[in-house]
């Protein structure tokens, strides 16, 4: 039985990853280390919490004692615990530096000392900054433009340094914008869906011209799985969905699916340092045999349907955020 330590497994992406791994690999056990901050919810793990091959440990990735205990006997580590919301990082960069950079250092050092067989770091396309034309490849320099992406870039580079300096078996994934069920209602698509559901204005920064490459969370988790098992040590792999769309188009599509008027769209003051366009070249991970299985149109409809049917999941958060 192989043991994988996953950090941040009560969050959106990594809870989906754990569910995927438990279903796909009956000879794997998974330990989930999560501090249960605002976006980490035990409700996200209910679908697999009773699986005998799953263990949850509440703890901070900056806590060396807890990390060491959680990592004991682990064959592989998938480190995804992080502060992730750009708007929050603009207000409070300190918590991002602590969790994303210091936490990654603690994880790397523990993995090095315990001789973990593979350490996968879940990074983001935002470390590249913005691009006007073409697509980012893994060899492009990192030019983060906000505190969140800067903290992720710092952790990303720290992982690379451990591979070079300590010969740590590190691999890195940089994915584009994820969407799907269980995403915390402060990200764009859940905000649009829930506001539309309540006939409230859909806030869109600036003129809605900012472009993101969207990937369905299940496809990203399949790609992380592929890199974990087939990725070359010391390498970085971009994971994009090939769905570049401006934010205004996303808003209009959500309204169309939900049968709501476009008059609900409300343009608001743009945030500082708002990157205009992200675009990834995913040819490298495609070379490992991965490609997205879900079309954007089908996945966004599935996502809307999930939020409409799962009020019990989002209503406690919605009440706290909207009063």
C-alpha cells in the first residue's frame, strides 16, 4: 500500500484530487493535512471521509512537528496548501508569504529528511504574470504582479532550488484557472452563479476584458495525477484547459444558462495590478499522454447545475459573506 500525503485537501482542487486518487488507485492510502482556514471545509471531504484508506489530520504546514508526523511513511507528497485569493493578498500579504513560502519550506525540509520518493508542488499560471500575445511555456521567466502570485512564485522557486541543491525528487505543476463543484464562493464563477441565482448584480472588474484560460477541476486533477506518476524529476508542467475567455463572456454565459438577463452585470472598479491575459502552452504535459476530457460548455453547465442543487453546501458561506 503506497501512502500519499496531500496538503490542503479540504480545499476545492485538492479535495477533488483526493477523491480522484482514492477511486482510481485501490492500493493507495491518503493522509490529508489541512489547517481548515476559511476556504478549507470538512464538507468538501464528506464524499470520501469514511474510506478506510483516508486519514485527516488538522494542522498547519508551517508547524514542523505536525508536518513530520503527517509525513511519516509517505511515499509521495502532493503539496497544495496555500492562500490563493488575489484580492485577499492585496489586503493582507503577510498570511500569503507565511503559508505559501514558509509552509513550502517546512514541507520540503521534512520531505528531504524523511527521504520521500516524490514531491509534487501545485503552483499556478499566475507566477508568469500577464502575456499579450502567444502562450507561456515552462521556460518563460516568472514575473508575478500581485502578492499572491509572488508568494506562489517564491515557493515554486524554492522547490526548484531543493531539486538543484539537495537532489530532491521535485516536480511542479502550474495550472490555469480552475472551476467546478466545491469551489469557494469568492472566486469568479461561483460568485456569478450565486449572484445570478439570487438576482443580485454580477460584479465584473473594469470592462470585463481580462482573459483567463479555464480548466475543469477534474481535468486538472487528472493532469496532476499524470505528472505525479510520469513527470520527470526537476521539471515544471503547465496545465491549461485551452479555454481562453474574457470575464464578460463568462458572465454572459452563466446568465444564459440560468435564464437570467444580462442587465444583472455590473462593472466595478478594477483591482490593482489586475493581469490582462493568461495563456498556457500545455504541450509538455500532453506529451505524457494527458488531455482535457471535458469541453468548457459542458463543464460550465455541470458546475451551474451543481451549485443550484447544493444549497446546503454553499448557503452557510453565502450568509456569512452577504449577510
